């Protein structure tokens, strides 16, 4: 049985700690936030993540996971210390590494035996070397240690299954023996393990997130073109996805990416490139396309209902994606602000994120169910594709609305069905520009597709 300390009990840290304990290791989860640790000791999760509470509870009962705010206690008898603290974006897009530096320093001051320090947070290329520097310069007396980079690839909402069934484990270190020991920890997960140097491992994480963000911006650009040319981006994505070189994933056009990872990581990679005098053209375009998604959906509502002054627009969903209450860089925040700036009222409903969202969304009226939320609305926008929205009583909603306009920012409904119910329906990139009547698409007849 190995002993592991995980520093940071946010999404990444707590999931990592709980999953390693479930694999049979002894884990101490450490955070300097006393409130969070006290809550965890009482069985209260600081975040919403499906399955996490049960997983933590099971391993607390089995005596495999404990919580502390003390580095001395956390590091006592520990073989591995994971750093899984936040790395938010600074003003220019550079990652803010203050929490990483503080934890490296505290680890240095409190370690009593040789230790493998593992960076799990997404950190700029070169941070592993910098952490090693901080540790050696803050140790009261030299104790051997190694730094390994082991970037996380967990998606919020499915973080536990992503941990337990990873596509791969990436490890980077200048100490092959340390990397080998960390690889052993991951063997029960039965995934390919890539062992490389520190900087390459750090880069793999940024390149992976930037590539996924690129796929999203790519399909959103195609969606824009589909709208103009009368094609359906959902079917375009299906047709493309069968090509194994392209793959079917991350080709959902809509309101673009939000959350705590893609926006920050694409920006940070572009920053690292620019700082070295490179012009990150593609990354800049990815961000520019993504930035336009939020105003775009507001423009679409205005095309359908006209001037927003005095009107009411309802938001179905607030969190940046389903199965989380995370509101970091959630499109809903910007969309609500823009609608309010045009003089309209905003109603909102989300199955889990309303408590977290309320303080971030001044003047937005929250409702406890989607039906009362939709009452008297002039338009609805699907912002988050929660499963429960796919099974709503849409006839009931249609009757309650002042005017049944629905802009489906995540393409969850069938345009023909929506038109039959009586909605003026608009999806994203679905190429009929609102001209969907009696279940029939009305395409503009193009005399010659080449325009000749
Ligand atoms: C993402 C990555 O998927 C994880 O592999 C990575 O570990 C994590 O960032 C991280 O760096 O910590 P996450 O931000 O939780 O995970 O969420 P995703 O499911 O990747 O979705 C990100 C955003 O892209 C969401 O706003 C989602 O709505 C949007 N998205 C996703 C689309 O607009 N279209 C798609 O086809 C897929």
C-alpha cells in the first residue's frame, strides 16, 4: 500500500485523491482552505461532481482517505505528493502560479523523507524545473526528491470515469526511476503510459486541450458557413466523424467552449508562444471564433424577436456544460449581461448551478423549474445541454411563452418537431435560417451553386 498526499481539493485534487484511495492506496488530501477541509471531514463536498460523494464516503469508511490542512501531517510517511492546486489566468493570459509556488515551498519546508513531487495542475512548460528549484532552495536541509509531471485529462462531470478509464497516462521527468515509480501507481488503470521529459509532458497537456478547442472552433466556423449555404452542421459532423482520422468527438457546434480549462489553456499557450516571439495564428483564430459565439446567439434572438427592450428572455441552463455546477467562464454569464444591456429581463433555470450562478448574475431571476421560468418569455435560449431539457414537455412550455421563440444554442431539439409544436425555432448551423414551416425546410433555391 502506497501513501499519497494530494495538495488541493478542487476538481482535480479531490477526484485524484478519492480515486487513488479507491485503488487501495492510503491518501491524505490537503488544502490550506480550512472551511473546505472541515466540510470534507463532515462529508460535504466542496464541488458537484457525479459519484464523488459516494466515492469519498466509501473510502473514508474504509480508512483509506483523510483530510488535513497541515503539511507536516500530510507529508508524514508519504511516498508521493501530488500538486493539484489552481492555476488561473493572469491578465495577459499567463498562468498564475502563486498557488503552485506556495505548495512547493510548503512541501520543501515540511518533507522529512525522500519524496516524489508530482505536478498535476496544468502548468506552463518549464514549471517542473521551476518547482524543483523552489523545493531545493526552501528545504531546511537537503533531502532527496524528484519532480514528475503527470498532467490530468479529467473532464468535469465525468472526472471519475476519466480517471479510472484514461485514454493514456503521461509522465515526464528527468529522473527515469521516479517516473517508473509513478507509472507503477497508475498500472491498475491499464492504460498506455507515455514516459518522456518534464517539458514535453507539460506541452502534451497544452497541445491536447488546444487541439480539442480547435476542433470546437472549427466546427463552429463550419456551422456559420452551413447557415449561409443551407447545410446542416449536425449531419456534417456525423458524416465527417466516421473518418477515423477525424473522429466523431468534439464536433458539436454551439455556443463554444467555456469552463476553467480550454479558455485558460489556449490563452496561456498563445501567451507562451508570443512571449518567445512566435505568432500563434491558429490559436488566435480559435479564440476569436469562440469569443463570437456568445454575441452571436444574442444576435439570433434579436433577429427573431426584434428589439429586446422591455422583453423577457429565458435561459435553459447556466453551467458551462452539463453535470457540473461550475460557472467559470460559462457562456450564460456573458449572454445574460448582453441581453440585459439591450434592455430585456433575463429568466433562468439550471438543475444544479443556480446557487453558484446567482451571485455572478446580477438581476437575473432564477426559477425552481423550467416551466415557470418560461412563462411570459418572449424567447428561450438553450445554453447548456442538460439531459432533462431533452425530455421537457415542450407543448406546455410553448403555451406558457408570450411568443414561442426558441434558439437552441446546443442543437438538442429536432427542428421539424419544434416547428410542428408551433415554435419559431433556430438551431446553430442548421442552415434554414428560421424558415422552418410545417415540418418542411424551406431552402432558398440556388440557380447555380457556383454563383455563375
Ligand atoms: C477539458 C478536457 O476535455 C479535459 O481532457 C481536460 O483534462 C480538462 O479540460 C482540463 O484541462 O482540466 P472540461 O473543461 O471539463 O475538460 O470540459 P469538456 O467536456 O472538454 O468541455 C469544454 C467546453 O467545450 C464546454 O464548454 C463544452 O460545452 C464545449 N464543447 C465541447 C463544445 O462546445 N463542443 C464539443 O463538441 C465539445
